[in-house]
C-alpha cells in the first residue's frame, strides 16, 4: 500500500479522489511479480473496476519497442545487437487534495539479435505524466537492466517507481496518462 502523508496546518487532510466517487486507492499486480508476469506472454486479467479512477500507464507501439544495431548498420536485420520490449504495465494510485501519486510498474524483455552476446543489457527509459492538452506535469528518466544468460534467447526486466502530479477537481481519468517509452536517441537505436 502506498502512503503519502499530507500535512496542512498541523492536521492531516482527507483523501479526495478528483476523478469522482469510488476508491481512493487502486492496486495492480504486486511489484515483485512484474518480472514473472512479463515472462508470460498471455494477457493479464485485471480485476473488475481496477483502474477505473486511476490515470492509465501506456506505451505506444513505437515507444514500447527499441532495436539496437551495430554502429553504421541501423535498419539492417543482420546487424541487430538486441531488442527491448515493454510487455506489461501496472499502477496504483493514492489521491490527496489536488494531487495524485501514481506508483507505476512496467516489465518486459530483451532479446538478442544476430550480433548480440549474452550478458547484461541496459536500456534508457523516459516516463512522463501528461494532463489535459498533453501538457507534461512530471517526468522521470531511468535505465532498465536485463541479463541474457548464455544459451537463452531473452532476459527480463521490471521497474517500479512513483510519480506525483497535480490534478484538477472534476477532471476525467482519461485526461491524464503516464507515458512510458524507450529512449530513442541512444547510439544504434532504430
């Protein structure tokens, strides 16, 4: 459970959900299960009503995949070093007056290409929260790491972080999203 203390003139403020009635907290799969969930290609069933009032965590098709090529060979399938893919996402929310804190998680895999070698692979990821009109309200940068063992085609990663940003009372949950995507400006990315 994510707890965010709020201090206002020596008193604790009540939890308010600016997106309407319903629970003030929304939970996803436990963070320690994200890697095992990513290893399973089957869709994850979400409990009914889960996430109804929590901003979505999304990764658009182009941002959820990144292919790293050998230098000078971007776009040549014979020179792929590895490919990263974000496969699963989850979130839980805690609402306080005028703000939401989203504990978000994502998981995925790294697959070796013809020019790849077993070992640790690090891939930079950008995350941003956007509100109405796609205005960025908060951002975060990190690197995910996966170890691809010898004799295996893929390694898996998972990341759990949190982000807090302001929300307007009466806003709709679909007006707010957290976008997750691989950094595309890294050397050899295509």
